[in-house]
């Protein structure tokens, strides 16, 4: 029996939220998570514009209910890109390794990954990660850093996530592995 | 026809600005940029001491007129090194990927690159990067990160920079390339 | 004649400081430093709980007396992990390259290194580095970043450290090497 996990997914885009084009971020996030995790998943979704107070409010609401909260979009250098500002504003702790490593992973694919300002933070019992906007970059980034996510969520008191090893091999110290749930 | 680009270059050094030795930072910056860019360039130069208010004032003045602003010097751990403090103080947005990647590039050459506190930030329509003080390290750093600079400047509304591919191959998504200017 | 160096070592752990288990951090730090440095060393030690005001007080006291101050423990994402917060609160300057590179080194061994929030900072004439809690990770991290430490301490006016090259080869620019001390 795997523990049910509630995961917040937030797509942040002026154009997608106003219907100028079809949001591709939320489907990409759901697809990757469904493929990678054995846990039954309950998604809570938001599609919102690049407005810092709106983003902060969404993050606060979803972090209170979720073990993991992924955003997509709004991490570039343009004036309207404020996802990192909103995420930092509601954070209890910043985990700088996620920003560093998400950029390092993306840099293998594209030199402009340097321009991304994405961050990873903790709020309460929820780990929040800013992901890129493009479905391809979402997958590359999650492939690259997700191995550390389940143990990170353990440490902040969230759901016990179990991954499909052909997608991503989660790492936990031996003392943190709960063998009863993997059988 | 290439767009004329205005670029600020600021050398920050107590000794060079007081004439104790000859500044080598400004010539190194001009040389690299002239070699790397097709655009006609207008440089605005400053040679100033390691005084935070003086640096902030120079950055504010030049950022208002330039698409790109490069500093050299003052990024170490010593008490007089305050270039990053001045840069962060006048920033609208911090782009942590530049600091990370400039250090990662320099680390290939010298282990003490860890000690550099250089940052990249946006102010208005200007991208500001702190570079090392030594001409050799300036070249190594610009060789290593400049591929992301032209698109970064596009995103903040600055001049459309075009690079000589034998020096550095700028990366833009296809939708951001303006073919009319490259012929 | 090598210069005597005073080094602060601080183990931060609720359980070790209350006697629930034996502290392994301080012995690991002393072992590595004694192996790596030619200098006669004077250690000042503290074993304290994960309480931010207690950590800040210890760092302030030891930084006033030491050229180098190493902490172990308390850098994870859990609510009780507050070593980075305490270190940043008493810092004069942050050296982001240490956090980045310590995580990059640990990532070669374990994907959950992303979760570490360790920082390096300067306070007065003292370089302060947060290290992991496990003896094995302490050694891996110091092996990976110590080459930059002696010159970093030179630049802030601390003791002139000299390393055994079979353990770690310190890097200094030629102009910073004092040949009289290495004979």
C-alpha cells in the first residue's frame, strides 16, 4: 500500500491564464509525476497570471494542503516574471541547491538556462520547486533533481513518496527507508 | 545593418583609480566585446575606487543608458571588496545563474574561484555582470557565459546583440531570432 | 617555522549535545585539519543544540579569536536545522561559491546533497564554513573545497595556513606565497 500524496501544481502565465494560448505546463507536470510515482496522487491545480500577490496567495493555500508544490513559468529575467519573488516571499527556508542544480541540469541542454531564477523552498510541510515553462524543460529538470525530493519531503514531515526506478531512483539513507510500503 | 549598442564598463580598484598602477580591466573588456560582437559599440567608461556609494552611483547612471554593463574588480572576500554589495543594492532582479556559472567557469582554471562573490543582475533594461579583475580571467569568464547574454538582454528590452560565432555562439530560441539583422 | 593557527570547531546537534549519542563531528574535523595542515593548531570547541541564538553566540565568540571556524550539522531542510540561518545572521560577507561548491562536491557521492543549505561567510578576520554532519561527508567536502581556504584567509587578514600536498594542495597566486615559511 502506497500512501496517497497530495501535490499542488501551479501554471503561471499571463497568456495561458487569459486564454491566449493553451496551457501546456499543468499537463506536463501531471504526466511526469504520474509516470514517476507509485503513490496514488491527488492534484490541486491553479492556472494564474504573472501577478505576485496572486501567486503568493496560491502558494500559501496549496502549501497548507500538499507535500509537494510545483510551479511552471515566470522564472525568467523579464519584468513580468515574478514567480521566484513570490516563492521566496512565502518561504520558511530556502534550499539553494535546488536552484543551482536545476540550472546546472538545464545548462546541459541550453546555454540560456543561466537566465532562469528558479528556486526551491520549504513552507511548513511542503517542498516548493519552480520549474521552467516548456514541457520539455520540465521533464529534463525533474529527471535531473527529483532523486532528492522524496527524502527532502520526509525531512519536513510530508508524504512518503516512492518512485519508479526506471524513471527516477529516489535516494534515502538506509535509516529513512520504510520497507513495509515498497512490497 | 546591426543595431548600435551602448555598453557600460566600470573598473573598480583603489589602486588603479588613484594611479598606483595602470588599469588593465577596461582595455580587456573593450577588446573582448569588440572582438565578439558585430554591433557597432559605444562604450561608457568609469575607473573608480572600491567605495560602495561611488560604485552604486556609477551603476545607476550607466544602467539608465546601456543594455549591458560590465564591472571588473572588487568581488573578493576582503573588506574593501564591495562590488557585489553595490550591484545588489541597485538591482531590480538578481540572476543567480550568472554568479554560479561564472564561478564554475573560473573553477576550471583556478580553485580560488570559489572566493569570488560576483553576481549578475537586471536594472531596468540593463543587464549588469561583475567580472574578475585580471584580464585573463575576464576573457575566460566572458567566453564561458556570454552565450546567454544576448537573449537575456532581449528579454529585458535592450539592444539586439549579434555575436561572431568563432568567439561565442549566442543562443536564442528560434522565435527570438531576427533574421533581417544578420544579413 | 609555521604560524600557529587557532581554529574554531562547532558541532551543532540536539541529540549529541544532550548526550543521546556520541558526537562524531568534532573528532572528524580535528582529524582532517591535523592531517591536512603543517601549522600547529589550537582548537576551540563547542558542542551545542540546534538553537539559533546559541549558535549565533558561539560563532560570534569563536570568530573573534580564530582564522577559520568550521561547523558541523544543522544544515538540512528540517525545521530544527538552523545553522545556515545563524551563520548568515552574524556574517559580514557571504561567499556563495562555498555553498555552491560544497554541494557540488557532495552531489558526486549522494543526490540528496541538493538538500543541504550550507554556506560560507566572512566575519571580521575569520572564514566560517558550514559542513555536513557525517564524518564521511565532512572529509569529502573538505577534500573538495579546502584548496581555496588558505588564500581566502590571507585575504581577510588571518593566519597563513600551509597544507600537506598529499591531502590538499592549497592554491595561492605567486605574489601571495611566503616562501620563508615553507622551508
